[in-house]
């Protein structure tokens, strides 16, 4: 069976540039790849056909020969191109390797110049720092200083890892590529060079201060901005403030996890604050007022209406926490805990007994109604 025209196989015009050829090849290679079409002989044939066509047309010299002589340019070994219907020979293995690099290169850091020996990206690790702040600091916002143990760039070798005055040599194992290639079946698999860890070069003499790592252990002082209204559990990212990368690699990031210490008066719920205040029974009955502290160093007056019940809350608008990155402010809710008098004197007891005798149902509507229902329940039970 005669071979199809290579341009027809890739679905491109004869005048297409290298970018159009590569784009068409990627789409078809992904479409017909054996891993996506297990057991499909037609897909396998199309995959080999696409790979053969691209292997011939991506090389300017091979393409020129094909444009002039067609498939005859590659017969009998001439031209160095694919032979015999793209069997699984050495040329096809090379094409397969190029295909993997073209398709997956940008995801594996192996695209373009990186395939030709660019130094590997030894990025430093990200760090976590737990920071505890007070509710007052969360209310007003503040810049705090933290002491972070980390790895910093070695000043002696400027992070290269090499002893000053010495240089780097091409890796003899991978010859500067940073990767070594091994054939497995009809696939050609690349892996990071174990001798140079992907750098493509090895140092002549390691730096004595950092033992060739290009970094050393040190404690750093950093300033962290705590914004107004920050909430418990908030994470703050400080870019490039993590560990220094190995041998000149970029640094990682530092993540500050903020927790807020419990307050002796206030409990927080979002932007709202809650406070429980014990008041005398007489204040609850007759009404009154008192002051409570407010975050920010001010005070607020709380007016207690007469007849206030235990657990009743009084809202102080705008006296809560600021909302993060907003002009809004929450409220402060003051809960009344009515305190029953203790250690009564004889006279106090007499007055309370006298008050109890002259009390009516209207003075205690809730308790009167409850015990009335309770009596009805007992009567219904025959008690």
C-alpha cells in the first residue's frame, strides 16, 4: 500500500511553517497515542504514521528533500529519514522521544533550552510559622516582628555551592544535558541525571562554609503586617521568604498562620463581640446603667431597661471588630447575667418577704404562667 503524503497526514498545507507543523503534530499525537487507545490497531497505525511524517518535515533538510523527491528521498537509507513504513527502529525511538519532549516538555521543565542542559530549578521549601496575637492587635492592626529559623543563601559562594575561585565543569555522565536517556521497548525514557541532579554540570570544589549546598542555617527577623480585623486561622503568605534554594535555586515562600488569644472579657463571632456582665437583681428590676470597655481604648455606656431578664442582650452598634479589608464594623452584644442576692441580713429578708407578699402575677408573668401550666399538667395526670 502506497504511503500517504506527509502534509496530508498532518493535515497542513505545504507552505506551513514550523509552528503550524508542530501544533498539528501535537494534536494528532495526543489523539492517537497508544495509551489513549489501548488495543486499537488503527490508532496505533495512525500514531506511527503521524510520528513518521513529523520526523521528516520538522527537519529543514529532510523537508527540502521530501518536497523535491517525495517518499523516494528516504528510500534505501538516503536522507537519514524514516524507513520501511516507520517500523519501531532507532529513528522511530528518537522521534518518540522528541514527541514526548514537545508535548510534555513545558510541564516537566524540559522544554526548549532546558532539554539542552539548562540548570535544574532547585526551589527552596515553603515554611510555616505559627503567630499568636491578641484581640486588641487584631482589632487595630499592627506590624509584628517574628524570628524564623530557615536556610539562607551562603554569602561565601553567593549560593553557587562552589568554592570561591573555582568553577563548574560539564557533567561527564549526561554531557551537560541534565538528563540521561534509556531505551525501553520502542519508548525512549528520560530521567534526571543522578550524577549532577539535573544541573548538567558539577562543581570542581565545594564551598567549605556550606558544603556545596549554596545555603546555610540561620535565624531571620521578619516584619509581618497584621491587618485590621484579621480572623483566627488566617494565613498570610510572604513570597520568597521561605528557605533559600539549593545551589542558587529560587527561595520558597513563608506562610504565617495567625491565631488569636482568648480575651478575658470578649468572645468573638466574625465581626461581632459578645460580653457577659453580671448585674444586681435590683438593677435588672428597676433599671440602671454602667460602662464597659471597648476595644481601641474607649468606653461605652450600657443602659439597662427596667424589667431586664437574665440572658437578655443589649446591642451596642459599631462597637465590635472591623471587617477585614472593609470599612464596615461589627457590633458589641452585652448579655445580662442577673445575680440573685446572697448572705441576706434579717432586714433584707423581711423586705423581700414583704415584697413577695404584695407581688402580683403581673410582676412575674413568665413564672406565673409556667406554674399555671404545670398545675394543669398535674391535674391532668391525677396528681
